[in-house]
């Protein structure tokens, strides 16, 4: 999650209020994915086996995750990437 922390530091230096809003929106989206992955499906990811959850226009980030199989189920958050950045 280093990318996410670096991005939020960048935004916080320029506009702390926007950084807090974006952080809240991203964390809420992650919590929803963890709690109800089927209820908030994302689009197929650019990398096989992953999915992407697009956030609002005001929050230019993509949550990249994969669904876990087996008894535990759930999701694994792989990246939170600014939409203008390349995948790692």
C-alpha cells in the first residue's frame, strides 16, 4: 500500500481536505469489498485473475483485488493505484 500512502501524502500537501475525503472514500470502498465482494463486483482486471473497483470521479483511484477461493473466501487487496499510473 505504499503507492496509496505516497499519493495521499502528495494530495495532503496540496489540499488536506481533499486528501481526507479521498482516503475516506477509498477505505469505505475497501471495507465494502471485504464485507460483501459479490455485492460490489468490479470489472475484470488488466492482469488475469484480478478485478478492479473504480471509484468516483472525485477520487481518481482504482482498487485492484482478487477473490480468494476455498473455505475462507473473501478478497485480497493488491493495489490502490491512481488511474493515471501504470500498473506495477
